[in-house]
C-alpha cells in the first residue's frame, strides 16, 4: 500500500520569500510523483510531475521539486512567492507497475495550505 | 481543448435522499476517475474506469454508492441513501491512459448533506 505524508498542514510566508513544502511517501514499488495546486472553489491543477530522468523537476509558475529516492521525499520549492500563490498544495503518488492494484490511481497527501502575506 | 465537465456544481440534500453527479471527460481520454474530497483532506479515489470497464472500486461504499460509464465516455456517480458523512466535493478526472500520464480534474461537485 502507498501513503503520502505532507509534513506541514499550513505554511505562512511573506511575499517574495522562498518557500519549501515537504512531502514524504512510502511504497513497496516504484512510483511516479506529482504536485497539484487547488485554488479556492476550483479543481486540482498539475504543477509538475516526476516520471524518470533528472531528479530536479521544473513546473509551472516558477515551482520546482526534487525527487530523493533514498529519503523517499519529493519536496516542492519556489525561490520567491507571490500573493497569487496562496492556495492548497497536494503531493501525490501513483504506481509505475502496469497491472498493479494501484496502477494509474493517485494517492494524495493531506494537503498544505500556503498563505502568502504582503 | 475543453476540460473535464461536471454537474451540478453544488447540491444540498437531506440525509437518506439520493443524488447523482455527471461527468464528461476530455475527449479521447480512456481513463476516468471519481475522487471524494472531504474538507481538510486530500482526495480519495472512489472508482477508476478504463473505457467502460471498472479497474478499481475498492474504496467505493457499494452499499450506497454506484457509478457507471456507459459507452466509455460520460459517467454518473450516484449516492442512495445519502449520509451526513457523504458531505464532500466529488471530483471527476480523466487521463489518456493510466499511470504516469497527466490526470486532469474537473472543478468538482460540492455536496452538502443536512
């Protein structure tokens, strides 16, 4: 079974400051990793994903994440945040193994609410 | 390209009543998902379809929830009878194929059971 832990439920930060949202996962098989953002009253939008290759992944809106296999982590970072980045962020994993019971299914963390203050 | 369409956006019902949600995925997407997102939690998969076949419904409360995807396109999710704990956002999502491909989410159907 897979699980995802987002270590911070809320992260307040001032505008133009750097931010890191932490995500750890556990799985018995190889996984793909994702970060989604959810703005109020909207659905989920993909920020970035790690499938293979370089462990540093760049996404939309200036976000990036680094896959660390030994620490089973996939932390999300942005060097300088804007007010418009205020939203809830979800880390998710899916099984790489074709035909596995969780193949294609996303398992989400609990979410981290990022609040950017002026 | 049109996104994943869901309706209704908002629904308030009394407990023990029934409700149905509709989803139209992105054209050509074979895989369709229904997720339940309870306030303060991450989304949880209820059911996954590949074309019109069920791939995973292990977390669907089958005594009250049902879902179908006729002709491998649109899908409906039904709850009957509803309980207070079913209050949540029901997110429909679709992808070209399972695993690794981007999953696109609709804006959700917000259900309040009173």
